[in-house]
C-alpha cells in the first residue's frame, strides 16, 4: 500500500499544479505572476544545486556561471535575425539562425552541461574549500569572458529587448521536470552512489563506486538545469547582463540548499518559495534604506 501511495503522490501533485497554474493565469495580475515565475526559477536552481551539493557533497559555487551560459546561449539563439545584424558580430550561420524558445532553451542547457563536463574533469579532483575556490574562480572567469566578448555578448551592456517568452506554463513544466529527475536520481542506485560518496568516499570506493565519474555526473546534471533556469530568467526579465550572475546569487542559492536541508528535495523546494516571497516582501524596506543612505552606510 505504501508503494502504491508513493507512486500516486507525484501524479496528484502534478494535477494540482496544473490547476493552480490555470487559475493563477486567469485571476492574478502580471506583477503577482512575475513573482510566481521567479519562485519557480529559484526552485529549479535550488533543486538542481541540491543534486550537486546535496547528493554528491560537492561544495560548488559556480552555479550562476552555468546559469549565465544557458541564459546567453538561449538569448542569442532566439534573438531576431534583423537585430542580430545590428548589434552583434556573429558567424554567418549563427547570424541567420533564429530558433523557437524550447529548442533554444534545451541547447542552452546542453551548453551549460558540456561546460560543466569540461570544467569538472580537472576541477573535481579537488576537495572541500579548494573545490569551492576553484568553482568560484570559474564563475568569475565566465563573467570576465562575457564582458570582454563584446562582439557576441555586447559586453557589460548585455542583451536587452529580448522577447518575453517565459510564462507560468513553461516555468511550471521545468519545475516538474527538475523535481522529477532529482527525485528519480535520489531513489535510484546511482543516487545512492552519490549519497555514499558524500558520506564517505573511501567506503564508497571500496564498494565499487566510481567516485570521479559520480562527482562529474552530479555537476553536469546540476549545471544542465541551471542553464535551463538561466534561459527562463533571461526571457522573463527580457534582458541579460554579466553582472546578473554574481557571487551574491551564488550564496543566495546555496542558502536555499542549506536551509532546506542537504539532500532534501522537499526542503529545497519549500526554502526557495519562502526565500522568494520574503525577498519581495522586504523589497520596499531595502529601497527605503537606499533612499535614506542607510544601506550605503551599512555597506
């Protein structure tokens, strides 16, 4: 009975979510809908980072870097051809290419995942704080690369005027996919291998777990969904700049994983919702601090 109940929980939650999205889109204004969209994107980021940091125990601070890669790739692929020729200096095949949103989003996620694979092969031989510093360095390198590749990214100006392609249905779809993939990984033999590596690498290796391959896989899967979140984010705010993906965002996402509980999918989900809502509630207070100069004094 418990097994049947566990298998029914996910379909029931999906149906309830579909009902919520349909009601929200028909009754709520654009401002509230945008907040819900940001909540969904933070859920994707928190759950995907939980695969990397929570399941495999990797202390990675490079998640926004993968998010930036996915966001820029998606933005460039969906950018109108006429505007590409005006603002960007791209190869001819790319300048004449404009893809629909979902193929561009998938390619952005794949590019983020491939980057994680290339970065992970040398970096994941490190441990603990050394790994944290290395992944932080990766994030800074991505920012500097985007800023200096002005012919493709427009440098510090970023890409603006993007089409508002992200809506609540797309965000909800990717929330479901991210949570489902994370859930399937956690309760599979591969997920148990990740958890074993997190708890005791020596014991896991004695049991036949390929530690390096497991760690790389955890980084790549998390990076893929971070790239998806970056594409959704770019087409929600209709602009993307290199400074949008800073160390502050790194620590914000990391807090969600820690507060929600390391390795807990439900905890990351709930923490992302609470964090996003509280951020919006306290935004007027933050603006008031800046207006009266208090924020600058505290800084």
